[in-house]
C-alpha cells in the first residue's frame, strides 16, 4: 500500500472507493477468524455477498481507472492486491465453515456413540 497508494495522486472519491472496500474486507476477515473460534456461526449469504462485492470492486477499479493518467497504474496494483486479499479470505472462510461443520459432525457422532454405550 505505502509504495503505491500513497505515492499516487488520488481524488477524495478514489480514497472513499478504496477505504469502503478495505473496511468490508477487514470485517469479513474478522468474521472468518471468529468462525474458527466458534464465536460466529457460518453464514453462506454473507460469504456469497462478499464474493459479489469483491468482484464488483475489481470490475469498478478496472473501468474507472484511466491507465493513461498519472498514478493509475499504481492504484490498479493496489486494487489487485486488495482483490486478491479478498479472494484469499473467501478461501479462509470456506475452511472455517468446513472446520465448524466437521466439529458439529464430531459432536453428533460422539452423542450417538454415547447413546449406543448407554447401559
């Protein structure tokens, strides 16, 4: 970020564009981590919406940046890095949901085994 974003000339609208999506990505990252700690239940709708928002962010970045303007190449590098961060978070979220569902399956299996062992 520091090497490219802060050295590129930007408008207030561009700052808002990057800031709002980065906040969304950070929030999704926090939710994925909370799922690992079983403090948040899996939410497929949130994940699906995040995928759409992340794709929309990259599409808008591609169409809004005029590569001929000074600094736009730097901003496109930052946008690609944020998009990739979001993509990796999608994978992390799927892993968290898989771990959560596997632990629920394990609990169910343990309950069944305990019931079968009951005198």
